[in-house]
C-alpha cells in the first residue's frame, strides 16, 4: 500500500506519505516533505495499473460501492499487476530452463515448482517487491546466458536491462547483478574455455552491460537526489537519523546493530524464519546436487553454485540489519527470492536424472515437493502477520509453519477461542483484527469488511471458485499433454 501510494503521488496531488502515518512510516526529505523509504522500481511497475484503476473506480457500475478496504483501485492494481508478473515469470523461467538443456516436460515442471512450491506463491498474494525482483533476476540470467551461447548482443542488453531495473527496485539487488556475471564465468570455466576466449567474452560483456548498469544506477541516484538532495546517501541514513531523534536510546550502529551470528543463523535455523521450513525445496536442491553433481552439465552446475552463492550473499548482507528477517513477512523476505531461485531448479534436475539419482532420492524428492506445495498453499490462508501477533502472547520463538496449520484447522472448525489462538495482541488494532480473523481471499475479505453488497460478494465467490476449478482443469490437461508428449518421443 505504501508503494502504491507513492505511484499515486507521481501523477496526482496526493503525497507519497500522509502526515498521519509519521513517525511510524516515512522520512523527511527536501523541503521537509515526507517520502517513503523504498526504491522507485515497484511504484513504476504499478503506475499504469494505478492510473487505469483510478478511472475504473469512478465508473457508474461502482457508484454504490463505498468500501475503502479494499478499494476498486486496489483490487484492480493487485490483480492486473500480479497476473502480469506471474505470466512473465512463467515464460522467462520456461525459456531459461530450455536454454539449460531441460526437456519441455522438465522445464514445465520447473516452472510449476517455482510458482506453486516456493514462497513465490505467497508473494503473489502479498504484494511486496519479491516477485518483481525474482522476475527481473531470472530475466537477467536467461538473456545473458542466451548471449553467451548465441553471441546476440540484443540478448545481452535485455538481460543487463533486467538486472539494471532491479537496482531501481532494491539497491541491494546489485548482488544479483554481480552473481549474474559470476554465472557466465563459471559456465566458461566448467566448459574449459581458454583464457583468450574468456577475455574476449568479458570485454564484449563489459562494453554492453556496464553502460546499462551505470544508466540505471544514475536513475536511482537521481531519484535519491529528488527526495533527499544527495547523490551519495540512501534512505537508510535518514531513516536512522529520524529514528534516533524519536528514540535516543537506539544503539549508535542502528540500523546495523544486530550481532552477525544472530542475523546469519536466523534465516537458517530460526523456527520463525528458517528457509528450510518455508522453502523445503532448497533441501531437495542440496540433495540432488550432492547425489548427482557428476551428471550435471556445465550450465546446470554453474547455476546451482551461483544459486547458493546468492542465498549466502543475501544472508550475510542483511545479517546485521536491525530487522534481518524482513519483519512482517512470511519467512525471511530479504532472502526468500534468492532461495526460490536456488530451490526450483531441483525439480527439473530430479526429473532429468531420475535414473542416475536412484529410487531413494526420487522418493525423498516427491515427498519434499508435496510438502512444499502444502506449505505454500497454507501460507495463503490468512493475512501474514497472524502468527507474528500471536507470538507476542504465546511467546517466542514460535514454529510458525505448525502454528499456521493449527490456525487453519481451528478457524475452519470454530476452535480459535477454545485453543487459545484469539490472543489479545490481534485485537489491539481494529483494522488489523478485521483482516486477521477471516480467510485471506477476496470474497471472504469483502464479506468481512461489509462494504460490498451481498450479491457482489456472492458473484466474486463464484468467480473465485470457478478460477480455482479452471486452474485445476488446466493443470490436469497440461499434465496429460506432457505425458503423451513423453510417450511419443523415441
């Protein structure tokens, strides 16, 4: 909502941050004006849908709808943007897997694994920056690798532009840009390329990619200058200054005061944020990499290596940050995108090398895929802060995944009070309480808010159920088509 408001401020007279939101949100910039503390990337992404959605909201058909939660504009922006991101991600992921040498069936399985068996599914419903960053990073990997294979400069420019756009979204995604270059170097190294060939590729890469990166970095600096009047600082500097003004007891190192070992081990082993709990497919990637490494081609080996380097890099990058876990998020949102990219590759690898990996690894793999799917579906059931609020009363640390399943069963059978899950903390804010105590799907949210007529809620529910049924039928037909495709191959 904060990023959408920023997008709205680009073309209307409304501010990027409303005065009543401060000091909880926003920092003062040039002229004492309040600004958000995010990059410009996602607001730009939502801007076209925001413009259209604003005018859609004013259509006569919606004249009787006075709901502000969610508004017609919010609904329009969310659905159109997330559908676009999901479709583009599927297409780019499929193209990339094909380039890596996987068959149509294996590539399709990889796409479905990314969309449904990683935290990518959760962030299609909870619209933070993660899925946009995931799309851009995948696009960067895909097109830069295509350039390496084909020599097409256009492909290199597209891949570089995707990495560059990431800089506008979250500046720390410069790590993705660096890892993309490492990926290309590793491919050449595993293929045994000569020094002259590597140097020639490097010079070509630098001549095409570096100007693109510099251009996007310059755009980010220009946006920072527009907001804060500086070319060198980021919002973090002003964020820290203003928070210290409101709370002089904050450490001098704020917001980088967390002990490194806490922020490093937390994403790995914390029951509230562990990547192994929220994205079990990462375990499968480790298993298949150990068991089948000698069978992998140079490109697959390179991607597996850089996938884990990306995860490690993000864990270290945010380890000292005051909220290393991303705070109100499902899992560790700062690391989740990197984990998704490292995790989904396990499924096409498992299928491609099924015979070589053996029956045991195949069985473990199927179990982990099923477990991942169930966890991701459960992540959609409620608004994400539910377990975080409950933990304030139930105590920390909480096994969040287990608590989510317990909440689903309790809510479905009306046992929330009996099982002590309606804790005091979820009632403190009336707006939050409304969202925490209903299924987190549009028809149920509309009914809970009571702003839409009953017939609208019913129609929305029918459309929602029909969409799920349509998805089920489509996936079933896709499975049969791929099965038949496999049977006719020699």
